[in-house]
């Protein structure tokens, strides 16, 4: 009996060991599957496409950040009105100096052109050809970084990890022509969204402009380099801190905030029109050009106010302001009339006083003449002598 009991206990022990090993194997397999499923869940596109997207994204900017800064343009059905404006941002103006300085990299701070050139050299953000008169942002008109660097004579070398399909370049900081980029072209879209009932200004693209003089000096010639879409640049501009006030030397603003809050100042050099002409072509005279630019800017700023019917309080306030203005004009004219009348009266009084003073002087002279009695004096003297 003891032998049979030992055999049964050994059999039960073996079965228990097999059960334990099976459970542990199942747990390891389930853990592997769960870990692999977590990895796959992070890849939203799945497979090779997700890896390519991860390789294309630059360090510091995730896909979620790019989606957050990406602006989905409103459809034509949601817009009631839109105006496309081309502006030239001159970096010589004090309001735009934050885009130019620091000219060299200082403590990790870069100006706008150095940020753009860094993204272009790493082939992170696509650049598009500058076409005089029209802008098309698709793969057909996308320019290669090597062609841009060769066209504008910028020294470069192939970077580590560069391939023929995805070329990357290294540019020495001293070879970046940051001092020659003295202006930018931007494309503004002024849109009235009927869904949100508000006016908004959206920058579609930006183009750096080189100012280079010839070998014999003279006036600098402008060379527009390429276009970059603002929605592609925003995730990277949001990471670059700048300061815009001389009284506060802390960088309290980013390059993305600078454009989003319209802190720049630029002149209108073109509007989208049927003839596709610039403002200089439509208005050759400089005075006419300035008046046309001011008129367009005024219509843009007052367009939203003209869409709404004024309230009763606004109508009363406008009427009171108009009446006060008219009363002020009437009081001014009345004061001028009173002043002119008082001036005439004073002039008349002066003439009267002058006319009254003349005969008085004559009478005094006539009265003095008889007092001079020289004969009587002689008689008295003669009498004394006798």
C-alpha cells in the first residue's frame, strides 16, 4: 500500500508541475502579446508608414504637436468673404527687429532666417518655388534643398545619415547669409467665418528675401528665395523664444506668437486681382500708391464693423457725438464772429479817440500863445528904470 501511495503522490506532483509550467508559459505569451499590442497601438499608421513618419519628424516636435499647430482652412461654404493680401516686412523697422536679431546664434537663440535655414538643410519642412505672380504649394513646385543652396551660393556639406531619397546638409553658422536677409514676403488671408461670426487673419506662407549688391556696389537687388507654409513652420517657431521689448530683456514671446498676434508691420505690395498685377503696376505714382495702400488697409480694418447693425445705444452715442461736433463748429463760428465784431468795435473806438485827441492839443496850443506877454514884461522893466 505504501508503494501505491508513493506512486500516486509522484503522479500528482508531476501533474501539478505540468500545470504550473503551462500557466507560466501562457502568462509569458500573453505578456509578449500585450507588449507588442501596445507598440502597435502607438503606430497609428501601422507598419512601414509609421516608421517613416517618425523618421521624418525632427527631434523636439512630435506628431501630436504638429497636429495641434496645424490650422485646418475653412471651406468656402463656411466663408462669407475673403481677401488675400501680400505684404513686405522690412526688418529695418523697429517693430520688426525681433525677426532679425540676434544676427548670430547666442545661447541657443536664433533669428527667423536661421531657424528656416536649419529646417531646410535637414529637409524637415518642404520649400516651394517662388513664382512671380502666383504661388502653388504642391509637390510639382517643391524645390530641393541642394538646388536652393547652389542657386544662392551657400556653402554646405552632406550631413551624416543623408541619402539620395532624403538628403540632409550641414551649413556652418558663418556661411548662413543671415545679415543679407533684410525683408520677408508674407501672404495674409483676411477671412470672415460665418460659422463663428468673426473676422480672422491667417498667414498662409512666408518667403525670405536676400538683399545683395553687385561686384561694383550700387543699390542692393532683392532675390526672393522660396516659400514655406506657415502651418508647417508653426511647431518649430513655437519653440524659439524672443523678446520684443527693450524695457524687458526676458524672452516672453515666441516667433509663432509674433505672427499669430500680428505684432509685425508691413506694407501692402500686392492684392489678389483678376489682372494679377502688383500695386506698383496699378499705381505708378508714389502718392497714388500710398493712398491706395491706406484705403485697402482701412477697408480691411472696418469691414467687420460694417457687417453688423448698430444697437440703440450705439445709435444714440453716434447722434450725440454728431450733435456735439456740430455744436462745437457753431460755437467756433460764433466765437469767431464775436471776435471779429469786438475787433471792429475796438478799431472804431481807437479812431474816435484819435479824432477827439487832435482838437484838444490844438486848443492847448492856442491857449498858451496869449500867455507869452513879452510886451508887458518890457514895460515893467522900463518903468523900474525910470
